[in-house]
C-alpha cells in the first residue's frame, strides 16, 4: 500500500489514494499513526475520487475515529494533488468534498510545486446544539448575538472560561493572560475533550493574545491529544478573538509547529493559509 507522509506546522499526516471505502481505515489509522510501531502521524488522510468536486477527502484520527474537518490535512492533500501532478500544471484552484461540506482551495506554484496554500474552511457555526455542546445558555454571555462565550468549566480546581465554535468540528477556546506554554495541557486537555457537556467530544485550544495581529496557541485535538498544529483550531481561535474584539480580521496564529494565517470578515467563510510539505513516501505492508 503506497503512502505519503506530509506535514504542515508539525501537524503530520499519512495520505493514501483509494476508491475503496469498505476497507477498515479506522483500524489502519490506529496502526499507521502509532509513533512507536507504525509510521507516526496525527491522522490518516484518504484521497478519494469525487463526482461533485475535484477530489474527496476523509480523515481518521490516531484513535480510529473519523474527523468531520481538518484544515491542515486539507492543505496537505492539496499539496499532494499539485506536487504529484494529479492536476494540470496551470491549475491553481481545487475543490475538495469533505464530510463538513465542499472546500475550495487556492495555491501558488513555485518551481512546479504548490507553495503557499489557502483553503476556505466554511462559515463558523455558533449554535450550541449544532456544535454540539450541552450547556445552559444562561450561563454564557452571547457576543455579537452569536458566540456563546465565557462558560465556566472547572477541571481540577482550574476555572476555564470557554468560547464555543464549530468549524465543521467542535472547538472550545480558552483565552488566558499567561503564556500558552505554561498551561498544564497534558493534564487538563483530555478532561476537557471528554467532558460530559461535549456529546461528540471536543477540540480544546489554549490561546494568549499577543497583539491585534498575533495569537499564541496550543491545541489538544480530539482523538489525537496535543498536536504541534491544528488548522480548524487556528480558525476557531481567530473567529472567537475577532468577535470578542481582541484582534483584527487578519491574524497570525502561532502554534508550537509554526504559524498559520487566518482571515475572516465576520460574516462569511474563514480562510486558512500556510505552507505544507511532503516528508517522504513508502510502502505499508498490509
């Protein structure tokens, strides 16, 4: 089974081309993503033929669960399509079908390879029932008539003021004044992810606003644990910060693995930009 390893801001993936969705991809994801006995990755990407888009994408977490959306995975898939010449050399736009909906991406070519890739991540969802998160809205403050903000979740005597956003997958964003790397994410992240208020679990972001154009962020990803980067997490943090008035509409999200650029006009689709790289290729023995 031919595979390609890719990464964006340290968020790494194994990608396989396939038309067979009956295969046990969940089990394979567990095996391939294992960093001791497998290849090692934050997720398994499937590049699948599509009748309504250029390609279709499926993404499985290291624990075998399937994710609805993955921003860095989407841009890595675009990188693969361009660099392995699955598109014409003059093409700089692709549409990808995902569980969360159709996603459009643009990229520039440098020496025949895809360089900076910007992907449309859809419009954010704020309805708590659709995120989903089961909370009493009276315990949140509604920002801009949309964002459910400031909900207090107490974990191990730590009060977290959470802001809820879906980018096709659920996110809980926590802003703090201290550096993000001082937060005990390893201890608290798993408790937030699996808390009873999140019926489908949640991705948890710890963010510190540096200025109106930059935020430092760490991410605990549902089904993966702490990762060096997360595209949908970067988008969720940017959306929440824009609505809360912390930042401008274009913001750099600095993650442990590197920087992503997020743009949002406050109404429509969120745009996620950054680079992606092919790391290596190989054969997996079934």
